[in-house]
C-alpha cells in the first residue's frame, strides 16, 4: 500500500528539515510518497528544499509556486500529484506529529472510514496550552459546520485530515486559502462519506513562532460554511 503525504509549505525554514525527518521516520505496512508544495516562500525555505532534494536524488516530489496562492491552492496541486491509496495532509510547522500516522489511517485500513479527521480535542495525547479565544473560535466554527453538514465533529479545523484517494477524485476544490477546511468538510458530508475522528496530540505555536491564521480567516470560514453547505 502506498501512502501519499502532502505537505504545503510557506516560510518554514526553521522547521522544514525537522518535519521531513519525522515524516521519513514513520514506518508501517506501507510505502510513502512525499509531495511538497512550496507556496512561494520568501525566506530560505526554497533553498533548503532544493538542497534536501539534491541530497536525496530527487526522492521528494516538489512543486514550486512563483507567487503565493494559499494553503487550499497548494493542497489542490498536491492532491493532483498523488498516486497513493491514502492521502494525508501534513503541515510543515511541527504542530502535528507524523508518528501518529498509523492510528490515523487505521479506520481506513479496517474499511470503516473513507475520511479521518485528527481531533485536537479528543484522546489523551499531550497538548500545548495556548490561546483561549482560538479554542472558543474553533468550537464555534466546528459547531456551525456541524449544523449545516449534520456531522458531529469535534475539530473541523484540524490540520490532520486523511482521505481515501478515490474520495478526493470526486471533489472539485475551489478555495485557495484557509477556506479549504469548511469546503472539504461540506463536500465530504455531501458525498455521504464515512467519517471518523481520532484523538491526536498537538503542539501549537504562537504568532512569534510563525502561526499564520488570523481572525479574518475565521470570518471567511463562516462564509465558506454557508456557501459550500447550501450553494455549491
């Protein structure tokens, strides 16, 4: 079995080597392909990626954008390049731990799920304590999404989402930025997919450490929940 790991990257020179080492270290009854989309990083990320891939003899599939387009656009390009049976989204910022891949993919391997969300609000893994209002905002957005999709997710906004690749082939994505999360959730629900949640650990970071999402993305998420649940 082949697992495709799609990694959108933007200005992550401090973490990109580490996250790739962690992804490479994951073992299991599967092979891995690693697809990286550099969304026009303006720090040293691109140079690091070029050096790494040169040393690995082109082992990674790397897509370089000439202008910044957003996480959703990067993921759409990454999904199109996958060949695996299962596709995992992996952020490059070390907030999510690749060692948890085996438990994330297990419901799909057991033929119980088509899609798995890694929930930061379930399970017993360690969680860094940060940002009360982010927590409140996440719960509001997740609840609003559930109202429209009739799912009972605890963490719609999670960065860990796992799909059978044939499910992704049925979904046409439109959102270029963080609206990806409510869009994919609404479209997965509309397809009648079997959705599971698995509790994960979470090592969130501060804005000084590079966190990028803002309150403006929260407002856009509300619009996307309504738009993709009702109109498209």
